[in-house]
């Protein structure tokens, strides 16, 4: 059963689930398949030395990512600040949109280059305070791929608890906008 | 005329406007008036050494803040990543909610302690790519103060260009939740 289906079904063996996530991370992430010029994003760029390096993967028809906030990404002691939650939902959504567009165009999941999407609108609902000190799991469904526009719905879990929900509309960047690379 | 009214009226003397913003920054910011225990936020806490330190001020019935992204807060070279835009709108909104609640309760604007709000929902519309390398100006209107809930609408400008709009619903943290300080 897919990782997050197990969480939703009430499976509480989070250690085993994390081992599966670790194995997943040995595959190329969506963000590994952007051309270099698109890989500088603070949230998800593999070439940004300061950034969060969100790495996203297919799991069936859903996409998942695991992120670990740094201790200073706090709102108040013990809890993650809202901007971090919004940032990782945003970056996982842009990656998921790229993967969905690539798949819709017949591309193999583990080979690039992926197109690059930027955010049109982002909505985040904060359902419960997100604790610091544990990995956060993002899970997204692709709601629609329509031309250059993709809509993505995301859930953010800390351990098995749903802490936030997001919905983003992502727009594919025109190729003419590509940085030289 | 208030700073942002001048921008909206098409005044292009942005250097003079920045001087006024600088003078404004010599007053205490909303975030200076939180008790120490509420001042560790990555986005706006004066006690977070790693953070963005958003500082927000009244300008009549509107609130303003100026923030400068670091060079690595990029989406693609030359442009600010979406999570930064969401983060600063979020933190300026929570500060604005605190100031509005403090004012609604009869508090003087430059004396604390301010209450602490956390985000219930945040919606951001990205209207144009936000350029890196210039200060970003946030301007908010308080749409509603209702019990422990405040709704705030924000515009984010780079120079005089409107790049993003946000709307946030903020919830006042119960005093029982206060970190020991």
C-alpha cells in the first residue's frame, strides 16, 4: 500500500514508513531533472547552497516529499513558522506540476529535462501547529493539467498528524524566459 | 500624503519614499513590542539571529514594512522565490493583526506588550515576477477585527510595481500557550 494511504488508514509504524521514504530518495527527484539554469531556487534548487532543497517523487499518482526544518525555522519555540510551511508546499507544488506536465507529455518519470513552473496562486490552511524537530511529509494530488496551467492540492503531515493543507495553481515558464544554461 | 498613497497616485520619486521609510524604522516596530518569548520567529523575530526580521509599522490606518531579500532567496536568477513572498506577507500580516488588536483594545501604538497571532489561512496571488536586488514594500489593510480573529489584506511592491497580493486570517494565540518569559 502506498506510504500515505497507510498513514490515512491509520498505520502508526512511522519508522518503517520513513525507511521507505529513504529508499525513495535514492531515485532522482523531480528537482534533479531541471536544467541547471532552473536549479537555483532557494526552496528546491539543487544548486542553491543556502536553500531548503525540497526533493519530490512520484508515489503512484500522488507526489511526496520529506523535508526537515532547521531549528531556527521556528514561529514560537517548538513550532515551525508559517512561511516555512507555505514555502515547502509551494516548492513541492511547482515540482509536482513539472512532473505532471512531463508525464502528460509522455515523458519517462526518471528522465528530464522537466519544464519549470512558477506559482500563480497559493492558498495554505494551517490546521494545527507544526512541530519542530520531526521530518515533515508532503503529499500532493494533481487536480488538473490544462495547457500550461497545473493545479495541485497538498497535505503536510508531522509524524502522522495533518498540520496544513495547500492548493496551488502553477504556470509553466515560457522557454524564452530560460536563464542561459 | 502617505507613502503608499503616493505610489498608487503614480509618484515615481522612490528615493524620497525610501528616506521616509528609513525614518519610520527609527520608531519601534510592531515586532519590537512582543514579549521576548514571542520574538523568536524566523520571519519576524528580533531574537532570531538567522531570520528575515520583518519590521512593521502603522501608516495611518494601513501598515507597512520594507524587506530586502538576500541574494540566495531566488526562484530563478534575478527573481525572488515564491516562498519568500509568502513568508513576508505572512509575517507582516501577523504583526499587523497584533497591532490592530492592540489598537482595538485601546493600547498606545508605540507601547507593548502586543498579543501574538498565528496564521489560520494565507492566500497569495503572484501577479508579476518579484525582482531580486531591490527592497520590497508591503502595505496592508485591516479588513476585520472580530474577537480573537483578524483579517488582513496585503500588497507587495518592488519599486512601484505591484508584484503580489495576499489575504490572511490570523488567530490570537491563547495566553496559556505563551513560552516561559
